[in-house]
């Protein structure tokens, strides 16, 4: 029988969230529906809201439910998510936030498309899209199960209702609505869960935690150490290349602010993990067969996945469990709205605009994004209702984000002179094949390759094959890029074989913009082909910023005839400093100039 009081409390909570989302959506400038305004809140997120929304990057339904489950099933030492995701924010702040914000990108895929081209960027969009959609689907499914445990509501009804609320305020408010509702949601999570802990801890069926200390802390067997490290690195570095993180980074007022938000949010992730850790420990010390719980005991995998709502339901009074249920619902919606907006933003800008409709107006892009929000929300809802192994799918997609996107993002942000489209495609294929070959038990996908230490009984890999796939992907990216650059620039392959137009056979109207050259540095104007249209990520320019200057390294080289320098200067200036008519000159074929 449905608990009417519980339903009323959920409805009140959802109305509050919807009201805050609609109010926040009105904060954007009247009549300003630009990409930056809707996708990045006009790059005007304040410090207080920024801290909360950056923390909400990872603190969601999966975070609090998964943390409690991990402590209960394997012990605190195996609960790597809080530690791993906090470090991912720290490393993201150190190595990515400053450079990405300085360049003025709008999505995480922008630097990838600048370096590798629109179509390769579209291919890299696939693992990012799948990760976001399956994550949203998984947490919506978890919410449905939670509501069915606590208030006996039909899980299909709860999933559809929650998805509609999250999509509705995201649709009209963009990142403003997502950011401001994150503030309310994190407050609800923190207060709601802390309210539950004293009642659960003092429940008569809970033994003193000291008697089960070794049980809930756990231990690492020597044979499990490689996989433990593998999962840790997956969380730390695989937690960086997500649009939900970079949406917050790029919405900051400055690069320094983006770094600060990352560091403070890392601390926030640790603080927000304390209540679910304690709930997992309390669940471990509970004699479940003595409570009103009537399910199987010892708990099966299905029950342990719901350990947090079970603690709320069976170890606390009704009014407290309703507060906790509000916290779980808040966490789920905090994750779902971010994932839906992130996936929609990447599709509208990096696929629709930069691949199919380069001349699309701002309003057209915004409407495409709004339609995408509806489509992504619908897909996530359908998957939450129909696919039994959502977490298996999300786990696989999360791994693909780590092995495919991380090495490529690392290279284009810090070492873009050492990679090209050929290396990107080869690395993509290599990472995908190696990861798939390792299998995925949650999806019942068998392992095609048994890496060293493979457990034949449990059918799991003990070898850190995910990190191995990531490293192979990185090596492939650098190696193939260097090899193709070498064979084309030395003339071993004719320019006509440069099918991806990224080494020597570069169309005259394409220029990949790098950072402005600093005083005293060499400028490689001639090495990239002609100056003209940008691939469309950071900036869209019609004239080169360098105003017709040629490479100073050429002027400084005494071995190059003055007449040749004059000819190059004349050819550049005659084109007005950067238009389609600049010839694709490659004087480096004849003169040794350092890049």
C-alpha cells in the first residue's frame, strides 16, 4: 500500500526544486539566448553557487548509494569513489581547468575538434554521450527502486515523474537552473542523511560498530592489489574527461576561479561522503533478520544495491525516512539534470553545428539543444525502465571514457603539436578493442583475452587492463601521429595520400588555431597550411590575429635568401593577413625551420 505521507513529502520536495529551477532560469539576460548564456550561464556563475554545482558534479544518486553499498559489501577500504573523484577534481584543476577556461571553449569536445577535425570530434562524442545517458538512466532506475522500498510507489511512475521534473527545469533554465537547483539539492542530501544517522545508529537491532570494525573497514588481498590500483586510476583520471565537469569549469568567471572551484569541490566530495559511509557501516552492524525486513538474508546483490534506502526504511522513524528519501531524490535529480544538459550541449554544438550546420544561428543551436534535452531525457527514461543491466552499461561506457577520451584530451590540451587525426583514430580503435577484449561481467560479456592473473572461477580480470588500454591508446596516438607526420613531411608519401587533410594536404580555408605566440617564441604560421576558417571550437575568426606576419624564425635565418623572405611577406600581406586566398605554402620542405 502506497504511503500517502511519503508521496506528499516527495511532491512538496519536487515542487520546491521545480520552482527554484524556473526562478534560476529567469536569471539569464532577457532576450539573450546565446550558446554561452544557456550552456555556460554566461560564464557568470558566482563563487558560492559555483562551489555547490562543482561539488554536485559527482555527488549524486550513484555516489551516495554506491558509497553505502561499497562499505557494506566490501568495506571502507574498497570504497574508492569518494577518494578517486575528489582527486579527479584536484588533477582536473591542476592540469585542465586553467588551460581550458583560458582558451574560451564552450564544451569539452571543442579542443578535440580543433585538433582532429569535426568528424573525428563527432566520433569522440559517442563514448561521452553514452556515458552521460547511461549514467542518467542508471540513477533514475535507482531512484525508482528507492521509492518502491520506502513508500511502495510503483517504480515506473517514480522514474517518469522524476525525469519529467529534471528535464522541465533544465529545458527552460539551462545551466542556471542546473546550478541553482544543485545548491538546494546538496543541502537536502547533507541535512537529510545526517538527520537519519542518529536514529539508525541507536536502533536496537544495530550492534556496536567496534564489534564489526574489521568487517566494515575491509582489507585488500595481495592478489587484488592490481585491480584495486586499476579501479583507483580509473576513478581519478577517468573522472576528468566528462562534460558535466567541464561545463562547470567553462562557466566560471576566470581560469583562476575554475581552478579554485575544482579544489574546493574536491574537499566537498570528501565531506559529502561521510554520511553514506556511516550508513554503510551501520548496515553492516545490523541484524537484518531481526528487523521488519522480510527479504532474503544474508542479503543478495539486489538487496545490497538498495542498502541506503533499506537503512532509511527499517532503522528510522517514518518522518526521518521521508527526509532521507528527499535526500536520495535530490541526489538523483542533481545528477540527472547535469547529464542531460551535458549530452545535449555537446550534440547541439559539436555535432549539429560544427559538422552539419556551420552557419547555424545562435537561436537555431539553442532550439536544437532544447530538442536534444527532450530526446536525451526520453532515452534515459526508457533505458531506466527497460534495461536490467544499466550499471553494467554505464560501467562499460565509463571505462571507454577513461581509455579513449582521457589520453586524447591530455594530448590536445598539453601536447597538441605531437598528435593528429591519424593518431587519434588509431588510438580510438586500439583503446576500444583492448577494453572490449577484457570483458564485462555486469553485461555478461566474456573476456576474449585472459590477461595475467585472470580468475577462471569468478571470470574476472585481476590485471589492470583498463589502465593498460589507456596507456596503449596514448602510445598509439603519439606513435601513429609521429609516423604519419614523418612520412608526409619527408616526402615518402605524396601529399595526395593525406586523406584526413591534417599533415600536408590541408585545405586552404582551414586553420587550427593554437595559443597566441609569446614574445620571443617561434611562430609556425606556414607550417599549418593557410590561414582562414577555424574548425569552430574556441573562436570563429575571419582574419588571423598575427596580421600578416610571417615566421620570425625565417627572418632570423641567414641561410634563407632575402628575396625569398620578401616573397613570403608579400604573399601573406596581399591576402590581408588571413583569408581563403592565402596559398598553402610549405616552405619548411625546403628550409629547415624549427616548429
